[in-house]
């Protein structure tokens, strides 16, 4: 489907030239790809504007529910990320930067990362099965089980644990997919299991 696929487990090196460009395991926004997209979709702005947008999207929020954070991040991704900067004439400029090309989906960068290690505040080394990044934003979260395992286990045993231990990986999530290779269901961060659809 045009997704680049990489495995991070035991293969990821860190830093600017690392596999994904992450500085450490707690980062879940892939700044390398996000900056490229921001510069392409919003050309000729100062570097500070792009960095400000990345910081705004990446900002961790502790005092709100996961559902609330997800909704706020969704608004940013859909409507644009507000930034302000001084232009060449010395004027203060406010803009909303586009994160995705909604008109031509093929103009976006699609990357599926298997076994990405993510550190939470208290729980290190969690490894979601597959995360789908679009322009460096983790939009799709896959929890995969063996074919003889009931999908409810993927929800109860794994997804609930990730929501508690590494919730920041779901801040910008659009879809959660549970699959055992035979059955697959799709839902959202706030969906109870009964509302995950085939």
C-alpha cells in the first residue's frame, strides 16, 4: 500500500543519523519526517517556525485525560499548528502550519515501524507491535495476536496496558487496529471493546 516498513527492535540507533532520527526511546513523534513535511507543505518560513510546530505537536500533557489530549492533538493535525515568528521586515506573523497533504495523500510519507521501543514516565521498554507514522506522526496503532487468541485479549491485556504505561504514543492516534491474522477490528483511543468494528 505504499508504506515503508522497518523493524526497530535491536536495530534502532539513536541521534540525527539513527534509524528513525529519535534522540531517545521516549520520543514518539519522528521529528525528522515531520520537519520534512512541514517544510514541504509550508515553504519559505524561518526554521524556528517549523521547530515551534514540532514542539507544539510533541508537547506532553499530564493534567488531561487521554481522550481529551487526543482530541486537542487531532484539532492541531486537522486545522494546522499555530506558530508565530518575525519575518524579514521585522513584523510579527502568526500562521497555521499544515501537517498533512489532505488533497493528495501520496504526497505524504508513510512509515510502519515494527517493535518500536517506547519508554513511559515510569515504565521503560514497552514494544507495540506496529505503529503507522504519517509524516512522522503516529496515527495508526496495531496490536497483533496469534491466530488462536481472542481479540478481546489484545484489548484487555495489551492496549489497556499501553494506555496506562505509554499513553503519549496514543496522543495523536487516529485508529487502533486489533488483529489475530484471521479477525481484525478497528477502533479509537476512547472506544470500549464493544465499539471496535470488524
